[in-house]
């Protein structure tokens, strides 16, 4: 195995983290989803309201490069929105559960 390879188990190892910590990644929070017809999409206009699959008080999913990493609440920060992390995903637990199946 190459020395430059970072395994999932060692990704948070300090030595390896130093090698990658300045890499730019895309972080986004997904407010919700819905499926609509193309006809409906074409008919939307300014002021249209679209019903999503999340309730008002539900957490939003937070992704880094399309990998779900956390759950968060939407917060107001001065004149913009932000997120407050409420749960970090536990992938080691998920991997163990998958292996137990």
C-alpha cells in the first residue's frame, strides 16, 4: 500500500490530516427535496411556494462533496442564514452495522 493513501480508518490521524487539511471541498446543507412535473416547474413564477419533504423544525442534511457528514438546524446570522451542527454522522458505527447484516 502506498504511503500517500489515506484509509477511512486513519483519515483523522493528525499526521494524515496535516497533508490534506488545506484541500478545498464543497460543503452544502440540503433544506429538502420534492418531485414535480416538468409542467409545474415551467409554470412556477416569482412568489411560487414549493412544498418540500422536511418539516419546519426538522434538521437539514449537511454534505461535504456529496457525503452526508452531519445534521444541522438553520440559524440566522445577521442578514444571512447559516447552520448549527447538532449531530455528526458516525460512519464507523454504520460500517459495523453493515458488516453485522
